[in-house]
C-alpha cells in the first residue's frame, strides 16, 4: 500500500512550514516542502540566465534539475537543499526567490514537470507516510490524500510571521515590503489559471491566526489519527 499522505495547503505565512515539520516529526512521516522545489527551479533558471516565463527553456531545464534534499543541519530545522553540489538552503528563501518561485509556478510546463518528483519524494521506499506542504497538494498532486488541510490566517498576521522570520536571518526588508510582496504572491497564486490556490472540497480549513503553534499541530494530529 502507498504511504499515508497528509496534504497541507494554504497561502504564504499561514504557518504551514513549521506546523508540517512538527506534524511529520510527531507522526514519524517524511516531510516534503514543495515550495522549496519551486524556489530551487527559480534559482536554477536565474543562474542559468533563463527568463522565468520562457516555457521552452524552463521545460529544457527541468529534466536536468539536479535537486537534492538532505536532513536538517540541526534537529527540528528545515531540510537542507542542494542544487548540484551547491547548498542553496538559505538562498532559495530570499525575497527575490520567493517572487521567482511564484513566477515559475504559474507556468504549466513547470507544474506538470514537477508532479512526478513530488509524488516520488512522498512515496519513496521506507516512508510510512508523508506530509506534503504546498498550494495544490490536496487538489492536484494528491487529490486522493488521506488527510487534507488548508491553513489560513489574516494577511497582517501572515506578514508579521514572515517579517520576523526574515529579520532573524538578517534580511533588511521592512514589514510593509513583506506585506506588499505577500499580497502580490497571494493574488498571483489565487488568480492563476493552473492549480490556483484554493482549498480542496474535502479539506479541513484551520485558522491559525493567534493560535499557538502547539494547538495547531494538536488539531492536525488529531484529524490525522482518526483517519489512520
Ligand atoms: O511555500 P513557499 O512560500 O515556499 O512557496 C513559494 C511559491 O511557490 C509560492 O508563492 C507559490 O507561488 C509556489 N508554490 C506553488 N505550488 C506549491 C508550492 C509552492 O505554486 N505546491
């Protein structure tokens, strides 16, 4: 049987990453950060001089994408990401790569080209289950996922979290810049024609505004456990 699949979708800053990571650790499941994949495609394109809307060139780049995930440097941290031999864990999280990921993710050739990779990472031998975090996991990547969540939070709360995260990394972006960036990405992500950001019909919508992280993880874990 295939591993137990948990889909966690929602807009930027809704708390998906941390909640997914903690949930996966608690369940002993693999964790697949699909945003990191789109970010790495944006970085590979940028480095290769490929315009982020050049479909033929993006299509040619995907099969050669040498993307690898490695376990976090510290327990509970984010997975390390490698492009070839080069570690790109930090670089893919910079604001230009956030916008770049949003751009490449609107190209059908990119979305289609990454489906198989996302499914393989989730169902790799040895995975008891997998938590996938993204925008279209419950609608497109695994429409038959065993548990589906859609995390939401107010725009201000989401921008506040992103801003704090960026500040901790020494990024000088102001709160207003982060909020503006995020509004643009939300708008682009929900209005694009292919795989727009929206909850699956059978997703459990969880509002994380003002909720302590532990409470969010507890809610998700309980929903998963009744489905196992
Ligand atoms: O989740 P994260 O902020 O890392 O995602 C970066 C961008 O990648 C999102 O703004 C979105 O445009 C795109 N993305 C997507 N589908 C996914 C994951 C991310 O379109 N499953």
